[in-house]
C-alpha cells in the first residue's frame, strides 16, 4: 500500500507552519486495521526547511480517507466485541 518513505508536507494556517506527516497502515487489532494511518512527524517554519529535511515528501494536504463503516452502529457487550473483533471469538 504505502512505501517506507511516504510523507506529505502540509501548511497549517492555524499554526502558520509546515507539518510533515508519515503515512502507513493501521496494524492488526486496531479498529482501523488495514486503513491508512497518518502520523505527525515534524514541523518547520518554512516550506524550504521542510523540503530539505524530507525531500521525498509530497507538498499538499492528503486525507487518509478512513471510514468507520465496518463497525456496528450500537454499543456492544464485551462478549460481542470479542466475537466481532477477534478471530474465533473465544476467550
């Protein structure tokens, strides 16, 4: 899905700096398992500094487009959660 050097540089109008994010995949056991994980890595006061530190990064906002559609729309009991999220569902 994502390479080991999958980064973006995004400008924050609120903080007036450039943030660097790394993209990966949520691990097994996460409610977002298999979906894109976007993690903050660093910030810089100029785009030039960000690009010098992360030359492989793409410039511009990138939405990981995660969804929660795979989750039930009601509160489950502990037993239901175990059956739903763990293969086999046995304690």
